[in-house]
């Protein structure tokens, strides 16, 4: 089963990570509040995704939110291509960084 399910429409990356958000289970998750931890393994990424609201979500909604955050940040096609594992985190990952840095890093890997 694919990590990011294919949708009929292509979901591009949002332009402005400072103002964009994703809505999951009635919670509006501002992308500017997301931090990630990432590691590269054989050219693909394992990404821990944290938003303060994750502690209030159940496991299925955390998983959905983490994938929605990455799809919004990278665009669905690129996220499906480069991300091998997504781990929703209720605590801030060690050595975490924001989504603009993740986007830049992924672009350097694929560009």
C-alpha cells in the first residue's frame, strides 16, 4: 500500500508556508507551527512531524494530519516520491526544523 494514496487530482505544494494550514478532524493546523525531524536512507526520507495539536488528536487523525502537512509542504507527487516513512510525533523531535528548511532540503535532493 502506498504511503500517500494517489488522488485523482494532483495536489501541488502550497506557496506560503507561513500562512497556509491544513484542517484535520476539525482542527486547523497552521503550517508555520509544524516542526520536523528527518533522516535520509537510500535516497528517501523518514520524517517525524510534530504540531502542538497532535497531542489532542487520536492516532489515526495524527497520521492523517502528518501526511497532509507533508503533501501541503512538498506537493503530493513529490511527497510520494521522496518520503518513505512518516511518523506523527506528539513531542518535538530532537534536532527539529521548520517546513521551509524541509522543502529546501528535498529540492536539493531532487533538483
